[in-house]
């Protein structure tokens, strides 16, 4: 099957997997906004599911990806690919196969997570120093997963530096991966700007699609990323949370419309975004404490994208009562 024809017939625009940020509730909100704007994401990737000692029970997959109950799509119809993280090839393969039995439309493998706790347990970006392990994991998963289901990988440019980029590229080339997403920084560089989009260019010699990710906060940076990386495919991360209408601005580039043509780009007003913030607070979480904490995380990020968010943040950052926060939001929308 030609996955390139099926998934990459045109430039893809993806919502990134971000642990502790793009959980099922945030995915639901952000993909709904994109659909409402008429500029949907092609797909999103789940937060990573940690694979350690055994094949995970179904309820774990459903916890991280409740969309599996609904044809692996959000309420707005955006497909969700399942991301796994681990270091044991056979165990990763067995879990990937089971995820497919549960309805996963694609499997993504995380080799990019920079978290110390993950790396110290030999997961995520630390494996970029062991390209042979990358190869073993991806190839084992590819062999275990049905041929009609794609297997992809997400990496960084390296662990402490970029000295092993050629080895990483060779491992990916031999592994049977169907596409590759690259966050254009090393683990050591974390999330500090800049992103080194130009270093992605070398991976375009692979005979698979390459998706660029990292430090895309606006349309101008999206354009620069595509030019410097040499790939037209983009994954949007923190910028998509800070400006939920970023996807519409990026889609505008696909239409080759001038950025000054405001009539051609659907606009997400702050008033409309308020309604989505209320829906977020009315969503499902382990507890109201967790939900309020998650909302404040989002509101803090929104202050970087909307001037209207700052006074709201100042008023609510110490508020712990969910009902009081919803009341405050409703008052601002009057």
C-alpha cells in the first residue's frame, strides 16, 4: 500500500503529541476549533503511552486514547494516531499489535521526549545515542503491525549534540518506517529557541515523507520552517495551544493567499475562545483540582497569544474553585 499517496497527497498539518498538554480533552477542543474554522488538522498523535514490562491492558490504551471507542477520531472527526514509548523491541511490537487490534489507525514511536525521568529509564530521546536500538524497535513494530497500518517515528536531531545524525538517518532508512517527524533541536537544547530547521534538510534523502516540528508560533515561522527544512509537512505544537487558530494561518499558506488578505482567513475571536475555555472546564478529568490546574496551564499559555488573556490570568491564577472560574469566564463573554 502506498502510504504516501494515502496520507501525503497534499501538505499535512498535524497537532503534536505533548505529554501533559495535548491530552484527550485538549485534543477535542483544539481539533474542534480547527474544524469550526474550516481548516482541520489531518491528524493528531496521542500523548505517549509508556511500555515497560508487559502488554498493556485495554483500559490503559482507552485512558490515553478514548477516541479508540469512536473509530479513533475526535468528536470533530480528526484521526488520532497512537504513540508508544519504550526501549524493548519485542515488547513494543506486541503492544503496537494490540493497539491495532483496539482500532489504532497508525502507530507512532517516541524517540524525542526530553524528560529526565523518561530518559533515565532508557526511553525517549536518550535512545538517539543508540541508533541500532531505534532500528530494532521500529523494524520489530513494523513487522508486528498489519501491513495496511503505517508505522512512524518522532525524533530530535540528537541527544547531547547532532554528531550521530547520519547514524540515526541510516537506522530510520533500514527500519521500514513509513514516515518521520523531526523536532529540530537536540534533547540538550530542550525547547529553547531557535529551532534548527535547516538540519532537517539532510533527512529528505530518505525515501519517506519527513515532517518538521519545533518553534512554529506563526505563519511566518511556518513558511521559514518549510523553506529551511525542505519539507512541506508540518507538525504544530505549543504554538497551536497558544494560538488555537494557528492552523488556519498555516493552511492559508497552502492556499498561497497573501497574509494581508484577512478576508481569506477565518478568525478565532477571544469571545469565541472563551466558550471553548468553558467547555474545557466542563470536560472530563480525574478531579476538579486536576481540571483547574490543566486549565490554568492553558490560560497561562494563552497570555502569549492573546492580550485579553493577561487580565483574566491575573484575576484567576490563584482561584481554585472551578465554578467560580466558569462564572468569571461567562461574565467576560457578556
